[in-house]
C-alpha cells in the first residue's frame, strides 16, 4: 500500500473519514459500494468513479478534498455564497499553509 502523506496532512482529522466528512460539507455526499471486486463511488445517484482498486478510491477522495482546500480566495467566496443560496448553509473550507 502506498501512503498519501501530503494530502492527509491538510485534511480535517488527517484521515480518509475526515476527507469524506469535509466533502460532505461541500455537498458531495459520497457513497462507496463494492460488487464483484469493483468499487463504485457515487455522489447521490451519479457515478463518479468505478475501479478495481481501493487505493485508487482513496487517492481520488484525498485529491478531491485537497483540491477543494486550495481554492483561490475569490472562487472560495463565490462557492460559499452558492452553498448559502442553494442549501442554506456553508461550512468553512480549511485553507492550506501559504508555504505550498
């Protein structure tokens, strides 16, 4: 198994579960199922990823969460406003250290 160190260091709880919870706050609402050796990652009814590797699923989730953490401030603000208008809530998105 490969270890994803950079991605973990910047996510809530520094775990995969923290990444999933964080993405849920952005209204991704990810769901994972497995059937006949294949993993299916969905957001609601929409299939996002189909793979035979759990490592690929984990890397995708970490990458999506990390990308969300690095949104430039104007885009971040616009997204927060969108969440407030359409869902009535917007959770703070953790920001990366400026050293990256």
